[in-house]
């Protein structure tokens, strides 16, 4: 589940189905047309930095080494140095990201299971990741969702 955070410092928080915060994204200050983000994985207690600009997205680990980089080739297309293509697909009720033609993330609204409506609002977006996505790709997908 994805909830906008009531704390204005956070761009958003990602919760598991049981109500625990899994990821949080915090927007930092801008530097020379670059938006900076801090992403926290609360399960593993790891931190990531992300630089987002008009040319693409870079994910940096704590030691400032680039662990994932995607360059923007079109308004909704990104390419990585290892040859993977990512495409954003939007419709009225869904937002999805495809990697080389296969869906790796889907965000949908208005389809909340009744069991989860005790914890979350019925209109809370639900995010589903493919099991094959690694941590860098998940963070990249979340950044695409928050910046588009």
C-alpha cells in the first residue's frame, strides 16, 4: 500500500499488507536542476540516495557509489547501461512499469481488499512488484511513480 505521508518531509511511504512501513521516500533539496531523494528500506535498515534530472535517474549507495543508472530516452522510456529498457504505461486507474516488455510494477487504485480496509482507506493505491525485481529496480520504479 502506498500512502502519502502526513509528515511534509516525506514524499510518501510504502506499507506492507499488515500495516508496517517498508519503504519511505524523502525529497531533499535541489542542486543545479537535480532533485535529490533519500530512500529508506526499513526492513533491512539501508539507505539510498537518488539523483533525478532531465537526463535520467542515478541510485547511490551510502558510499556514494552508483549502483543503478537509467538514462531517459523518451518521455516515458529509460535505458540502462546493461541493456535493459524500462517503459512507463499509464491508464485511468493504473500505472505500470515494464522492463523489456514484461510488467515489473503495477500501481492500482480503488481495488482494496476488504480485509485491508480496516488499516487503509479504500482509495489507497496498491503496488505490486514482480518477484524477479531486485531492490535497485524496486526503488527505481518507486522513484518513477513519485516523479511522474
